């Protein structure tokens, strides 16, 4: 295991980004006695949930698609007064309450954009910010998120109407007016489905283009969040086939399976794509307020041609086609980023394989709530940082773990860019919890392997 010089071990750590992952990382590092500060480009914390900030991707009606109890941090419950699926305002209030509760604000430098970070030969990193100043740190946690660079679809021809990405969509009136227009939404993910539902209530005509059929899961099943019902089966160690059988039955009895609404049967089994959580989409298809279509083949002025030869006149196209992974402030070779999507080669989507002074927290897309899982990621990173200072054997043990191939996924996800960061939340969370417990045992006995 490469060892860091003593001076690097004494330096503070840097956390890039004050969203949910960055706040958790800052808290957990300081909790174990590692001095740390957070660099945040906006004027307040909250990351993606800071509606109105330049880097926020939520829109006015956004709310969680995972229930609050499966989203919240591990030891900081959301208020009981919150609904099962809080909206973005409540989420931001919760995140800022978390920052206050653990006195994180004094350690966050707002309006500070990271321009570059470079490794030092003697250990640690030098981080340069937009004003030209630079500081050396003993380690860096990248927690800047992965919803920054929109991925645009590659479609033949040109469109003469308005076209925006979901990254810029904020409401039926901003940045463009929806009312009375013929709108096409491209993309079958949660943002695409939420936007097309909202547009259908204002537009003169609303079309929804997807490449394949998807399983759609309601937010609630018999008055209880659907993900909590699924969680119960996971805790019972129910096999995947049984969970699928029960899940399909519950979906059919609540909103109906897709093919009962005239949609194509999915080309994959339930759980093999990131879940689409929506209670309104299928009923609006039934009433004709949303017209499902296949993939877009060509633009010709305002005429859109779809797979199968169908054509439609469209005024506005909204591309809910995801994001490209981007960390512009660090050379891709330092993260061993894999093309074409730029996914870093990280152990457990978290650790650099060979460096003990670099981690990326929050670079996952779990099939459930995320903040509690990134809290566990941050807890494990803090143990790595502490071990580097007080327990070489614990550090060596975790280093050896990071050299091993990641355990095989418990679910086979579709091989698409959308699933490059997908993790099955239950098994991934258990893996993190076991590693944290193992590190804690070794840190309590720093002179034992």
C-alpha cells in the first residue's frame, strides 16, 4: 500500500459540493476528528435541491420518488409532519436543518468554484478555485453530483420549433410557455414522466416518446409507499422471482400493467431498469391526454417522424434524456474514467483503487432513496481517512478490499448509459454497513490486522 508522507496526513480534507452527499461527507470526516472544509459554488447548501440555483435540476413541482424513510440520512429522520414523498422545498429545509444540527455551515466556503485539483508528489492534493487561490489538502472527497452536463439525443434532421433539455425545465411557464402548444417529451425516466404528466394538463397536445416499454410503479399501494412494501420483502430475504411476482400483482391491482393501457410489453423484467415511479401517467394515457409514441427517427422543421412511420406536428420538444458524467476539475486519468460515458473506475462506486486520499461520494443511482446510502459511503470514507492517520493495518486491510473486483450485481440491469451508476440499494447498503463495522473493529484495535 502506498504510504502518504506525515505532513500530508496532518492536512485538512476538502469536500467538493454542499449537496446531500457533500454535507454527509463533511459531517462524517469532522465526526472522527479529521479537519475538513467544503467548497460550494452556490450561495447556499442543498445542491440539486436548491431550487433556483444555477446548478439545480429540480422543477417547481418536483418531489421525491422514494419515500422519506428510505431517503433520509441514517440518524437524522425527516419530520413526522412531512408527507410520505416530500417536495423540493421540504427537502431543502431538511438538508439545511441537517447542516445546522451538525454545525457544518462554518466549514462551508460558499461561492467557491473549484477549477482544478492536482495530486502532489509528496501526498495529498492541491485544489485551485476560480479566484486563482489554491490550497493543499490531505485528501479530497468529490461530492459534486452527476446531473450537470445534459445528454442530448442524436436525431437526424433539424427542428425549427423550441427545444429544451429537462435540465432547464422549471414549470409550465418557464423557460417556455406550455399552454396551448403541441409538446413532445422525449425520455422514459422519472423526469420525463413527471414532465409529460405536467405538460398534459396545459398543452394543446402532449406526446411522449420512449425507446422501449417500461414498468411503471405507483407511489402508493393500498395507502402505503410502494418502496416500503418492497423493502419488507427484501428484509425477509425473499428471492427476486417472488418479489417480481408480488410486485407485478400489486401494480396490476392499483394502476394496471403497461400492456393493459395499450403500451408495449417491457423487454426486461421488473427491477432490471431504474424504477419509474408515477401514479398518473397511465391514467392520462387512457384518457388520451398523453399520446405514447416510439423513438424519434427524424426532425423536419416542425414535423417529427417516429419509428414506424408516424408523423406529428410539434411546437416544443423537451429532451428528458439524462446527463453525462463530468468532473471537469480533475484529469480523467486520475479517476481512470471509462469511455464513452466517463464512468470512473471506482471500488464500490466510491473509492479510488490505489489512493487513500481520494473518494467520490454520491456517484450512484440506487433503485431507492439515496441520502442514507451516501451517508454510509461518507462514514466509510471517514474511516479510511482516520485509518491513514492512526491505524496502518486497518488502512492496509481496506486497501486490499479495494483491489478486489466488486461483487456481482444482485440484479441484472439493462446495459444503457442510464444504468451506468445503478446499484441495488439493499445489497449495496448491507455491503457498506459490513465494511464500516469491520473498519470500526480494526480502528478499536489499531495494532492488530
